[in-house]
């Protein structure tokens, strides 16, 4: 825009805010998602137009014309001196005012709240992360495979399924993961990913859970667990670094310390064994035993003790999904890893090497109480040219929460779906 200094420009947008005196009015004008300072001077506009400007209400849509003038203190280093103004459509009693509003009120007005300054920044950062994620996989020559949302088999766990009647075929489930379908595609393309909405009927009201969230999943043929971990490490550090560099202005709006973030992704993340994680937690007087899952509080202690993000690998078999490969060195565990992010965010990635032994896989499906018939297509993969392979899934909203420094995932998606919220 600096190339427009000294020029006259026409902009369309909305009145974000207004204040001023009897001589000048200062408008914050929202155009293409950016907040621009516009000065209305009574001497230039004349009495009548100035009076109209002064009476404008929040969120009125406008077409404006004016001179672009340098001002170091304004956003982007310039402002507009208003010459002409036309109302496109009025706005009466806009409910979100500059005063403080409660969280519940704001989420009930999410359709309007999207226009607010911080929300603009968060969703721009989300958009940049999505772009960087796809870009990373494009650069690595991974093929994007769009996996189905309506599925016939349970992907992750029977406990958190949304189901619906599916004509004469019985029940269909909303996808908890695209993984099983991605596994089919590696035999065709070797390196694949999917990126789309996934669903979990989570009855938990935590700050990390949504019932609908976006997941990036990658699956690679001829890849073992250790390589899989290195791949995730490269991915997360690259995507976060590129996003921070591209979104400095938005991170400033959120008062997120960009140096702190860049430091967090400068070096490879530490990798520890589940057994070590339990020892660290026990030494910190946290009540946990071998075999227990590590909850949010435990994850926070680990990132504090380690001083950043970390991978925890080789969890007990009993607390992980059926498709994970049994660890040949310790059959009580599986070849898997979770990536735990710092700043209170917790697990952002779950990944593993996949079980390729046909009989072990069938045994695990039975153990989980899942209907083995609905997995016949998945089990076929172990019959026709099976290969070692691994993959992982990253929850986009948790990554957004980490980058933005937000305590809760609910602001990290345009329209959050939670146990107690389906509107707007
Ligand atoms: O650990 P999860 O359940 O792993 C899978 O779904 C595997 N099939 C992935 C794979 O190997 N292809 O979920 C992966 C990630 C979690 O680490 C978390 O970031 C996110 O998805 N996630 C959620 N995010 C928000 N709300 C929820 N209810 C989430 N459940 C999982
Ligand atoms: Mg997980």
C-alpha cells in the first residue's frame, strides 16, 4: 500500500469504530480484513457530510474515497484523509461494542464476532498454517487423498462415535480419522496425506477438545517409527517457523512473543520413552503408574521439565488404538509417539508405525470389541504386498492455539462445535 502514498484511493468496507471531536472524526475502517485509520476533517468535508460521518454507527457498510498519507503511528504506516463517503447499508444496534463481553455472549454471536480485531488475526493465522501445511506436503511430493467423511468402520475408538442411519445399510459413522483410507492409498501412491474435518463425540468439556476438528494426516510406505518421528519434527518446525515469519503483524495483535515461538522450534524436539515420562512425572510427585494414560496436567509437567515440545514414544498397547504395531523389544508397548506442545497446549500429534501382522491385527480388533467383518477391506492390505508403514495426525486447532498463545481451542476454528454448542 505504501506505493499508494500521495494517491487517491477508493475502498469498500465497514465502519469498525469511530471517535473524535467537532472538528475531526477518526474512523477505523475495515477493508479486506484490515483495519485502516481514516481521518474525517470538517473543513475538507463541509458541515453536512461531516455531520453524517459523525452520526455513523458501528458496522455500517461504506464506500469511501480519500488521499493516502504517511503516518508512522497508523497501522501499516499510512492513513486515509477522507474526501467522499457513501453508505452502502446501515447497521443498527450492533451487539458487540468496544466494552467487555462475556465468553458465552461472544460465542452466541460468533457470526458477528468474526469481525473483531483479535478474531481477524486468529483466523488469518489459521489460514496461513493451512496453506503452509499443504505447501510442505506439496514440496515433499505427497499426494493429497481426500478420505470419506461417512464411513462404515470405526476409525479410532468406539467410545466417541457420531452415528447416523444410512438407508438400508444400517449405521454410518462420521469419520474420526482418515487414516485407514490413507493406508489403502500408500499402496498406490506411497506418500499420501489428507486434510479435512474429523468428528469425535467427546463428552469432555476441556479446553483441548472439539467435537468437530480439522486434522492433517500423513501416511508413508516403507517408513518405520523412528523415521516417522523425524518427519513430524521437520514438519512442525518448518510450518510453525514459516507461519510466524508470514504473520508477524497478526501475532503482534495477539501479543504473542514471536521470538519465544521461533526459539521453541529452532532445534529438534526431544524424544523420550513413555517409561521415562512416567519416571519424570513420579519424580515431580505427580500421581501416575506404568500403564496409565498421561493426562493434560501430566503433559504440562513434562513440557515444563523438558523445557519445550517433546515426543513421548512407545506407550502401553492397552491405551492406544488397535492399528499400532506391537513393539518387538517390549510386547506390552507399541511403536508410536505423541508430540506434546508447550504453553499448556498438550498433545498436538498422535502417530505410529502400523501393525502389518494379519493375525495380530485381527486379535486387536477383537480385543477392542470392534466388528471384524467391517474391516475386511483394511485387512486385505496385509494380504497383497504388505509393507512396513507409518503415519500421524495433527489437530489443526491445537496447533493454532499454540502459535497464537490461546488457552482454548474454541477460538481456533470459525464455528466451534462442542458438547454444549451447535449454534451459530
Ligand atoms: O491421536 P489421535 O486420535 O490420532 C488419530 O486420529 C490417528 N488416526 C492419526 C494418524 O495416525 N493418522 O488424533 C490426532 C490429533 C491429536 O493429537 C490432536 O491434536 C487432535 O488430533 N485431536 C483433537 N483436536 C481437537 N478436539 C478433539 N476432540 C481431538 N481429538 C484429537
Ligand atoms: Mg492421540
